[in-house]
C-alpha cells in the first residue's frame, strides 16, 4: 500500500520547538486516515518550505508517522490555492 497522498488544507501556524530545535507547519485536518483519527497535519519546516500562514495549499505528500492524532508528512510537491 502506498503512503503517498493528496491533501487540500489551510496552513494554520508555525510551531517552534526550542528544545529539539525544530520547526513545523501545522495544517487544519479533522477526520480519519487509514482508520485512525487525525486532529492535525504537521510538515517539518525545511529550506524549501515557504508556506504562508492562513493560505490554502494542495499538497502531494508522503506519510512519515501518525501518533496521538497528529499526522506527520513529508512534502513532495505543493501548490498554493
């Protein structure tokens, strides 16, 4: 089974984790993925990530992990809607 997905979602905020020295973009999502409840989607902020908070995006992504209702994904491609 492929972990590649297409998502239409709104970027809600940038999360900075000081202790781990990581940044994530949080996207709105309420529903289920492969039978598990999802509360939000997070994409690690990288050099090629230039999301605008409050904007909607069409994302082509790959699942990294799903824990505690948070779906962590790796961005393959994106398009601002």
